[in-house]
């Protein structure tokens, strides 16, 4: 049933001896390596960079007697695989911050620009009636325009925070990572890509409603 923990996770966390624990850990890694590798690759860079992130994620999942894995609660809201992807993404962000520090808007680097563009594409979809063209993309705009655009993106972040973890992941995979819907449907365990499309349509409608309730109805949020 949705939200039920996989049996291998239960065996891992309940193992009473090291051999059983190692066996369960190896099985869990084998089951979810593809998913974790996908998360590692989604942060960019070459094969070595992706593998560094993958190794970091495994190391952190195993740390402190699998402390992070023990926080998973099968509450019926999301699959274990969805929860695991969200945790892996946060760990990859921690890995990046550990190596490079936090990205800042003033840095003007490619990673920030990519994130800015992804947010812009999402705003374009969920606020189709908002004339964003007068604001521009943040480059060459005046101070007032930049403040208004930042406010709009802040409203979007607040709306995204209201979504459950699976829906946030759905939005991220589609609009930030640019993953095709058939692959998203497989990763998030939708029955088909059409179910994934329908869910995404509903999520965008929910985001649009949240923006409207926060006062985003024109170019001045």
C-alpha cells in the first residue's frame, strides 16, 4: 500500500547482527542505486562529480547507524522512493555547500542562472494571466523591477512549500531538471505517464490558486 516501508528497510533497521545488517544494506543499495544516481547526475557536472555525490549520499544514509533512514515514517502520504529522492537531493545540496559554499544571487554563476530560468518557466505556466514581460528576466532591469520579480519568486517558493513532498518533487523533476514525463512517471511510481500529467496539471492549478490568494494577480505581487 502507498507509504508502506519496503521490507528490506525493515530488515536493515531491525537487524540484530552485522552480517544481516550488511546484507540488507547491500540489497537496499541495489534496489535504489539507479534512483540515487539519477539524483546525483541531476546536479550537473561530469561522471566523477555525479559519483562523488552518489557516494556522499550513501555515506550519509549509513551514518550514525542509519539515522536518516530511521526517520522515515510510513504515513501513507508518499512512497519510500519519493521520500528517499527528497532526502538525497538535500544531501547533494549539503555536499555542494560543503565544497563550494552557498550560492548567492549576486554570484551570477551558471547554477544560479539555471535555477532562475527554471523558476521563470514555472511562473510562466502557473501565472499565465500575469504580464511578466514587463518585468523581464532579471537582467538589465531596474531596482524596482528586480524587487517585484524577487517578490513574485518568493510568493512562488511559499506556494511550493505548501505542497507535499511528492508533488514538490514532481514539479522539480519536470521544471528544474527537465526530466521527460515518462521517466518521471517511472521514478515516482505513477501507474502511467498520463496519471503523472493529470497530477501535474492539478498541482499547477493548486500553485496558481496559492499565488492568487497571496495577491499575485498582476506584475506587482
